[in-house]
């Protein structure tokens, strides 16, 4: 992947994970990943429209998935798509927890383990330091 394309994705995301909104500044050990929203193995192209910035935790849990089960309805739904979907349409903050507002939001939040205790602890620590835990 070209360096210019990676730079575009980072700049466009404002250096925040496009899935959990964690700031890159909170993860000083590893750089966030430029990931394929629709994985290459599903035919997803390497272009600006199909790339997103993701923290290592979100990218690890997302893997090549493009859909997940909505825990409320049991239906299979597409995952949140950072280029086509608005974050605030599908998710909302409950303190330092992320809640899904829609089937897409609930399915994505569960698949990406957004409220895993380690992630909530990171947000709480940032909050305690007076630093933003979300963009
Ligand atoms: Zn993330």
C-alpha cells in the first residue's frame, strides 16, 4: 500500500480509531492500522473508499468479518462501514461504554468487543488523566 494512501487515511480519521473512537495518542506503543473495511479476501479493493483507521484491538477482533449477528434480533447484519455509515447514527456513549443504537451498531459493538474490561479501563484511565478517550 502506498505511503500517500496510508497518510490520507490517517489524516482523514484525525488519528482516531474509526470503530471505537480511541485516539492514537492513547496508544503510544503501536500505531493504529490502516485496514480494509471489506477484506481483500472478499474482493475489497485497496483504495481510499475501502480503507479505515483502526486501533489494534478493533482490527484484531474485526479480522476479515463483514457481517455479524445482532444480539437483540438474532439477524445477520452488515458491520458498521466507516465510509458509508455515521458513527453517531449507530453508536452512543454511556459514560465510557459504547452502546449500539441500531442492529448494525449492536452487532459491530459485540463483534469488536468494544466494552471489554481492558478497553473500558483504558477509557477510564484517559478520563482520569483529563485526556479525551474518544474523538
Ligand atoms: Zn478501536
